[in-house]
């Protein structure tokens, strides 16, 4: 079969056009071949059929439509057996039967053996061109009476394999759709006018929906924000029909085969005919098919769903957005079922294939299409959750680099100069993942681990940054990736940015004749670390912020050592220890939560807070983990959302509990509480400070009617207004480093915390499995076995001290300790010397102690006195 025929013609059309019977027999041959084709794809409906060339025969292997077309031609040539009750289900052949009565029998005009089982013409339901719930039940009732479901199977096959039939089925406006064949022809003649009316009606509906969304704002209710999404299909009727029919096993193959036949035609319609633009009701096809609760079964996953997902991914953006809004109003159970269907398709495809650097999962059309479809369910999950589209932080303009002019002269452009890309669907919907406080289904359930295991992140990153138009990148669907995979993508982005800055610097030195300085070098004194770092970083930020995106090298004055990562870790640690010292007063510390918060009464200037922001940004950029303890609201604010009353749960839990009790109080709020819109706090010196939440707040009592407003204003003051100066400076420093990073479009706030702080869950068993050995050691050595038995016996605190001693941090990296490549190297024979470490390389130098007791004693002493001058 030629490629052109495969792409533009249905199999039956191709066969009948390319066979060469005589002119007298052409029509008869065409219909016989069509009947063989339908017999191979649809079956005859007889559960006890023994015809090996029929899909209803037990043990028959399903065929795709191209294979079935070729096979149908072969069966015609060999005069194979044709089941008597089978008819060409897809085209309307009633007129052909009148002209060629021999088509009711075999090619020689003989009637089939089971003539008495043939339905008379009035029960073939050829006049049915679309389905309604009532019509399905009517046909089902007749079939149940005769204990033969062939008529219904044929009707299902014919309607569900026809785009036109499915678009018109299960409509709410049934009176617009005629029931007779003559009326159907009249209806077809009016299709053009109707399509225009449908388009205008749908456009007006979408405009009303968008206007409603903008007026409602962030209410936390999807239904209020979006309004109901109107479609012409009666979804509840479709669900009832599926529930009734899918309980009958004989119907399953009819739906499956019809979907296999339907999808190529739909794909051509969407690719070449722009059918949705002329008829928005074309979306009904996808609405109806997705209500099938059997789509996750192996038969669908193997045969139908890959083709169907490919079709859905070709829908235009407005159609995808409308489908997403509609699904967002479904119940959690329905959204979860769709999510699991697409997830299972991805998993099934991934584990059924082998991928490598030459055969990437990015090139697998099935996986890519399923990921695109899963994106619709993901955003439906977001829209259906607890939304807050307001309370956004004001974006500050990004600092411009002084190298821009040079780049223009050299023909260079920063590919991400305008900041992180915005997903088109996200923009069309007017909602971000960040806007959803609590989705209907936890975000973690959208992560597909088998896909993460086979994804070549270096290649995927290239597609994301360079070939996004021609190659698909899974970073455009970040919800499907785990934090570890995304952090690897961010690592590549950071490294390429470093190399780019290095290259630009080299070119700049050639043009300007200045001294080459390809790295961000900080030379600091230990006893003046804040002052030295502040002055140097402030100068860089003012002169050329792009230098902050160079690779960091730290040097402590008067000390030898090359920074391969370990010195930078120590620098970050020392800066943070001093900055978060309660005696300095930049942050307050909550003993109950063990968390820090900005001190609204801090006397430190903004530059100090900017330095903290730069340090956090540099830590992400240079792949370092920091020992910082912020509540989650800080990371939400960094990503662009203001704090609200709900964020007080972890930052100010006592205050949150008090406000919660105020909202839940059933008595007389004004008389019993006796509070006003004026609040009081203490400053740095313990003196009381009052603040009016509203003008003349001291004269406005809080009552049952305005207590929600009081709680909202209180939360806004504590989390935003009272610390506005400090946080703006902090965020400014953070964005100096990360403003060109894909951080915002890839990570959620909780994942940003994981990037900066690492994980506190320590799995030392995973660390043991991934540790490498050098200098003559192996995992089977006595000393190594003793070492791991000793480490596993440590308490939680000693385990953290060990990590701090070996790696420079007591946290696990993103993905857990199994992602930490630790090296244990032999450092000589038995000795009284303590173990040593190179935190730059996560390497432990361990002498071969002669006993387990000595090993434990030496190791504990090393990790306990590793800080300061305790070892001297």
C-alpha cells in the first residue's frame, strides 16, 4: 500500500479504488470487500461464531485498519466464508442492496447458512444516523428480546466510527436533529448555516465565561470563577448509556473497533480541514469517547488510545482550553479516572519499549501525545481545586546587563532574555499551577516514574531550550517529572549559563582589551565575612548583574585551598549562620516551629536582605544545599504569590489558631471579643506598636459581619505589609541570579524549598548502595562492613553530623541520599589519626583501623569536633 493512500484514504476506499474487476462487477466487488473488512474489524456479533476470518470468533487476533484492509482483499480473492448476519457497518449500503440482491449472500449469490437469523430491513436501523439515549435503549430492548445483539453492535460500530454521527449524538437540543432519512438529508443541506450559528453561540459563551472569570477573581471556587461550561452533548446521558452497555461484554469490542476506525479520519479532519473552527461541536467526539470507563483496559491501551491521544493533541488551543474547563467541573472520581488512563498509557508504552540515546522517548509519538493529553487533566485538576488567582506579588523589572551592547555587536542573543516561557494552555486558561492551593488530586500523582527513569535529560533540555518548535520536551509538561529530574534540567541550564558567561567574558576581553575574569571570585576574611561579601556582591550587582551567573569561586584570605565546591559550601554556611543570628535582629526565631521570619523592626539596611537573597540564588545556581529554615510562605512569595491568612498555619501557628477561633465563634463576636481593626505588636526593644488595618481602625469593632475582612487584613499585614521592605530587598537579590532561569516554570514552591534546603529524610541504606570505593577498598572489605554497621547504629543526630563532616551539609540532596555519590578511600594502615574528608568531592579518607571499636571511637571524635578549633 502506498504511503499516500495510507495518509489520505480510508482502507476500504483504497482497496476498492485499486482493484480492477470488470466494470459490470465493480460495485458488487466493492461491497463484498467492505463486508470482509467489517467482518475482520467488527465481527458478526455472534458470540459462538467459528469463522476464523471473523472478529467475533474466539481467539481472533484484532487487526489494525490497514492490515484488515489488505486481509479483506485477500479474502475476497480466495472466496472465503462470509458470516451471514454481517453487513457493511460503516457505509450506508441500503441502496446497493436493492440494486444487487446477491450481496445478501456470498459472491455467487448463495444465501448464508443462517438465513433465519437475518434481521429484516426494518430492524437494521439504517435510518438511525445519530444516537440518543432513548434510541439506544429502544434498540437494546429489541436485542434483549431476541437474545441477539447484532443490530446494536452494528449501530454502535457505524455511529461511533463516524465523526459526523458522533458529533450529532446525545445532543441536548434533540429537536434540532431529524429522525428520518429524508429529514437527515435536509439537515445536511443546512449544515453550513448551522455551523455558523454554532460557532457564534460557542464564541459568545466562551466570552461570557471569560468575563465571569475576570469579575469573580480569586474566590477559591472554580465554579464561581469559571461559570458552567456549556456544551451541546448531554454528558449524563452518555454516562448512563456507557454504564448500561459496557456491562454487556459483547459491546466492548464494538466500541473498541469503532474507535480504531474513527481516529484516522478525525486526525485528518483536525490536521487539514480545521473542523473545530467551522463546527465547535466537533469537540463532542472527545467528550463522548472520554466517558468510556474501559479506556484503561489493555486492549484500548494497545490499539485505540495511542491513535486517539494523537487526535486529541491536534485540537486547536481554544478547544483544548474548553475541554479543560469542562473537565474541571467533573467529580474527583472522573478526573482521576482520566488521569489514570493517560498515566497507564504512558507507563504501558514506556515499559513495552527500549529507549537509548539513538531512540529517545521524546520521539515516541504515543508517549508524547499521552503527555499532552495528561496536561489537560492536570490543568482541569488545578481549575477544579482551591484557587487563588489574586494576591500576586508585583514583579520588579529585571536588571539589564552591561554586556548587551557587546552581544548585539557579536550577533549574540540570550535565548531566555525575556524570562521563563509561559505555557500557551496556561495563558489561555488564565491560571497557573501556583494559583492552586489544594488541587483535587495531589500533584504528586501526576508524576510518572517509569518515564523519568528513561528520560535522557540532557537531550530533553536541548529540545526545551533550542529545538522546542521541532522537538517535544517533557519540561513543557513539568508536572509529569519528579523533583530530581527537574533539578537535573536546572543543573544543565545553570551550567550552560556559566559557560555562556565565560565565553562572553572572553569575547569582551578581546574587544575591550580588559583582563579576563571568567568566574565570580569572592575573597573574604573569616572574621569580616558579611562585610566583605556584601561589598563585593553589591558592587557586582550594580555594575553587571550577569556576573552573578558565572561559576562561583570563594577564597578565604590567608588560607590555602582551591574551591572545588567545598569552600563555597563553607562560605554559604558561615554567611547564613551570621545572618540568622538572633542577636543581629534580621530575623525572628520561633521555638515551637523551629522556623525563621523577617523581623519587621529590623534596623539592618536593605543591602543585608539583598545579600541573603543573592546567597539563596547562588546556592541553587551552584548546586549547593543550605541550612535555612523558612516557612513555605517565603517560597510562595519568591515564586510570585503574596501571603494570605491560610499561610499563617506554619509561619505563625498561634496567631492562625486565634484567628481560626474568631471565624468559628458562634457567640456575639462584638460583645464577647471586644476587638477592633487596630492591632498591636512589640518592636525590637519590646515597646508596643499599634497599626490600623483600616482607616480609623480603633473605632471599628469586629463583628460577625466583618470578621472575615479582619482576618484577611490581619494576615496581609503580618505576611506582606509589615515586612514589605525586607522581603522586596530579599527577592531582588534572589532574582538577580535566577531571573533568566526556568525555575518558575518548572518548580512548585515546595520543590524550590527542596532545591535550596535538601531533604531531611535520610536513607543511609540507599547511601550505602550507591557509595563507591577507592584506594584498595571494596564493599566486601572487613573495614567497610564494620564502617557501615557503625554508621547504621548511629542516632539521628550523629548521622547528621556524619553527613555534615563528609559532604558539608546535613541534608540529603533532591532525590534522597541515593543520589549522593560518596567515595570512601583508603588512607593508610591502622593508625591513631582521625578520618578526614574532602567535602568538595563528598570523599571520606578512612584509615584501615584494626578493630570495629577503634573505628567507631575515631569516627565519632572526627564528626563531633569537625567545626571550629576543637581538633587543635
